[in-house]
């Protein structure tokens, strides 16, 4: 799969989808700069696990866990307003108070304290060296620094899958940034961080799969991108592939621009600038993919949640290609326009080329690496983002996305007893729709609990006594109730919640505070095995 790319389509709207082998032969001779996927992945320059979190590389206060004055981190002397950088690829799990906390692989987290501004939200994926905010001012206990500075911590979870996060000395783990080889001539295009793939098409496909979309849904989006822009972040409408129009020039123009051909470009560029994103970052593939993801989630500027909901509900690659074209691109109001057929055909080739071979047709795999991310993202797409506003049992009280998805994925009839408030039906819908577990029982918490304990697919932890033992994507199950732990998520009311749950005869799915005990009832956590 390394180095493959799908057909480059003409910029004037005439589409030529060649047989895959012919396409690859053309690319091998005419686009030799694309390179292999491995060439565009992070290197290990400097041999360090983490990059520096600021432009300053020498802490003014180091680690000390063995003296009268303990300091469980590093302090960097930086003025207010300076960039704070993610030390490694990961997912933002908290932005509460003075902190930003990023979760990495294998139970590792990095914590950053004292900000003037924050530029990421909970749930966002970040790349090594990406700016997550600007430094601020704070006061620490001696020997920690006070005033303008950044405090940085490394925490590692004890045990493979559970246990508390313990501070560790990060001193010997921080060093040279591991950059992508794009800057030295790899030619993958786009820049913007270590997206995985041998070309922009594959990177975009992997990005959506890793953010919880099925392979069919990811292929539907990328198939449309190929027709829109060849997945070139700096392509302006009407220009030949490879033509670069920089952000500053595109911003004042009337021609569509970017990977999905935002029209007008100011629709995307202006709110990005207002959020403090510089022009060079705006024209990277990584940034534009993240901006699009937020649009589809309904959480970012120029929200397109209706399009995102339609995409999430699609089960086949054809349905996904049509949903994204009709609901997001909106190049026509005629659902029978022949261009839809062209885009479906391209999306099918995307799936064939970059999928893992198990995702053709219906259903859909979230992919092992993105399974838990897919659970969280799907739950967030189906649930209301705050509690207490939708009490009742009527179908219309549920989100439109959940109304559509529930019947499709769990085959529960509207005539069944209050199905839209059934906690188990919600969990089943999420597990099936995300592709994490298509066999998850549709209803009855006793049946679901037996399945979690006996199917062999899950680790079940009965000794949960602290929320820190949980991981996003865990299924919480106890006497008469089940819900999903989604990790800290900002609700639309400004509060932070860590659970998504329906309540029998009470309310449809919504964000709620997470808990491990409910009036003496103790919940177990079931975690999908890797």
C-alpha cells in the first residue's frame, strides 16, 4: 500500500478513473517525488521520546523527588504569550483550569501548566511540535518557579491497562524534535505534522479512520476530496494540480480553495486567523483535516453537523460518498446528478487501495488502532452535549443522528417500550456503528454484561475505585444500568463531562458526569482488547 495514490483528476471537472494498475504506473513515472509511506513518518532524530514543549530548551527548575523540596516536573522560563508545543503525538484529554493534558500511547501522558491562551479542545488529536496554546503566569510551591513560565510533567500509568498516573522524571526523555521528512524533500505534500501515509490521499484516509470513522466513511470523504482538490491544501478552484495559492492570496479571493474547496475561502481562513493560527499552518494538510473534522463534529467554526451526522450514519462507501457530496459539498441540489456516480466510483477505489481488505461492502471497521477513539467519537456524535435539557421518552427528544442510527444499527422498533431512553440500546448502537464490536447485544444490561464477561473480546475490571483507572471507550456496567466513559469532554454549556448515557424512562443519550458508584451500586469497567 505504500506510495499508492488514486487518479489525479482534471481541475476543470472532467474525471478519469483509470484501472488501478495503470494509475500506479503513471504515478511511478510522473510523480516520483511521492515516495514511500515509511519515508513520510516521524524519524527518531536525536533519539528522544519527546520534543521540547517550548522554544526554550533548558529548564530553570528541574526534577526533584528525593529532598525536602519536591518538584515533580520541569519549569521553563518563558515570557507570557510564547508558543507551548505538544511534546509528542496524542489526544487532548483535559483542558481544565491551568492545565492541558495530552494522552499518548501505552498509558503515557504529558501535562502542561500555566497558559495565557489555549488553542486545543478536549478530544483533539495533536502532533509532535504542534502549538497547543501560549504560555502564561502561575505560582508553584517552592522550589517551583513563580511568575511567567511553563510547568511540564510526564506521567505514566502503572500497569498495562489500569492504575494511577505516576509522575516520572522527563529530563532524559526530552530532546530533538522528531520531524517528518517532508521538509527534506520527501514530497508527500501538505506538511503539517506526522500524518501517516505515503501521499495526501492515504494520510487523509488514515486521519478519518483514526478519528473514529469507519473505513467506508473515510473513503467517502477522500473520494470527494480527490474530485475537489486532489487533496492538495493549497489548490485553488480552476488551477492545475500542483499549483500553489498561499493563504494570504486565497483569503481575499472569490474562488474555492483547500482540500474540500471551501467557498469562500474566508469561511475557513478568517476564523482560523482569529483563533491565532498562522497562515503557514492554515495551508497544511494536518490543519485542514482537523478543521474539517471539527466542522463535521459541529464543534468548530463554520459547523456542518448535519453533514457529519449523515456521514456517520452511512454504512456503505457509496452512501458515505453521497452523504458527504450532497450534505457538505453541495455542488448540486439534484440527487440524481451523474457526478455522484463518479464520486462513488472514486471512493470505492480509495477503499480498495487504502482499506485493510476487510471493510468492503457494509458494516465497517474502525480499525484496531482507532477502535476506542471511534467509540468516543461515535458516542459524542449521537448524544446531546449537556445533561438535563431533554428529559422525557419521546423519540423527538433524541438527537437527529441518534434517531437515524438507533433503528439502523440495533433494529429496535419505535414501538418497543421507550427505546430511545434505553441505556443498553445506546451503548449497543455506539459499539456497532463505530465498528468496534458489530456483535454487541442490542438490549438488556444482564445480557450485555454476560457478553462482556464471556465473549473474550473485553477485559473486565471489577475493582474500580477511582475514575483515574478508566480509559476513554470503557463500557461501565452495573446493576440495571450501563454507560460509556468518554473521558473529559467540554459540553455545550461550558462544563466538562466524562460519560455519555441514556436513562431508562428518563432521557435520551447525553453527556453526564462519570461515576463508579450509584447509591451503593458498584460499576465494573469493560475494556475492548487491543
